[in-house]
């Protein structure tokens, strides 16, 4: 009799089975996670993470920089000279180039 030794059930057999089951399901969950994240991270499936214009827009949206600093940095990136705004110019018209 394999499960009985000295009249009692061998506890290490149950423990080994439980650990094996945990390892099996852990491997299955890890494999699913790995394949899902590898599909999401494929090149071309997301925008470039280092796009300077997008980063500048996000900094403005978060309030890290003000509108004047945004314009200065945008003009610096695009190579356009910084033009001073006049007081008679309607708000927001300088942004539409």
C-alpha cells in the first residue's frame, strides 16, 4: 500500500501535490501575462515614447511649464524664431500656426 505507512496517511504526499498544483497554476498565469504584455509592447503598436512635441504638451497639461515657456520651447524645437506677442492680438491666435 503506497499511501499508508504505519497505519497513517503520509502528509508529505499531500504537501507535494499542493505545491505542484500551485507551481502549475503559477506557470499558467505567468505565461498568459507574458504573452499579453509582449503583444502590447510590439514596436509600432504604440506612439513613440520620446516624441518631443507630445512630451512638451504633457508638461503644459500637468502645469510643469506655463504658456510662455511652452511657446519658447516649441519654437526652439521647430526652429522658428520667437516672435513677441502684441497686446492687440486676440488670445490664442498665436498658437495657430
